[in-house]
């Protein structure tokens, strides 16, 4: 019984460590401007996808890893985040209401709005993103590199391993947030990737 308690404590400690680094990745630096606040309707992705992803977060010389299950169709965006086999975050967005469940150990600095925003900035078509950008923001893409800028200053650089205009979720993606100083690498680890051209709602 004592060994089980120790093993459980060790798992919780490791989980707490991963969640803490995730908090550092999303928490703003002192006096940093607010995030973009992007919330695009699921249908604007232009495809239905269902896949599993492996996420690597790098910050301050430290690397941590998470897994995620992502499903997007015309009506909804669903994501489940896992750390050490335990569910730590669930996100549901229908284009109007953003709902979430959080593990009790998940730091308050980890905002579901930021997770949704990073996902949409990475996967969504440029045209859909541009239509929702507030004044002063700009997004461009040249080859396999996508950049987000505010007032002419780069905020985020996203690089793709495959043609991001057709199906970026099929390859490896690296998101480098220059404002919050973290790098997020996303790799699809499931062979069951379903990308279906979406019909008009």
C-alpha cells in the first residue's frame, strides 16, 4: 500500500511539473499586450478532421510533452489534452460558446482561449483568419512559413513540414511565440486522419 501511495505521488508530481511548464508557456510577460483573442467558427476551417497529436513545449531550456485528441467538423471544435495518461483539459467550442473542463492541478494561467487561438492560427486558412483580425494585426505566409504581426512587429512564426494550404495537420508544425517566449511542436501521431471538404452550412 505504501509503495502504491509513493507511485501515485510521483505521478501527480510529474503531472504538476508538466502543467506548470504549460502555464509558463501561456502566461504573459509583465506588461505584455493582450493575446489576439481569435475565436473562429469551426465551419470556417473548411474541412472535417479527426486526429491524435503529440505536443512538445519548449521554454527556458526545458522540454515537456503532452498528447491531444482533436476533432473538428462544421458544428464544433473538440479537444482533449492528456498528460501521463491522465486527462487534464477538455475544450468544446461551437462557434458561439466556449466550454471547458480542467484538471484540479491545472494552473489558472493555462487559458483555454489561448489553446483554441494557437490551434486556429496554425490550422485555419489565411483568408478566414484575416477576416477576423482586429486593427493593427496582420498575418502572412510565404512558402511553409506563416507569420503573425502586430503593428509591424512579429508576434508568432509558424513553420510547416508539408503544404499548409492543403492539409497542414498531416505533417509536423512548429509554433514559435515570440511574445511569450515558447516553442510548440505539433505532430500527428494517428494514421486515421480524416480530412473531408466541408459543405456549406
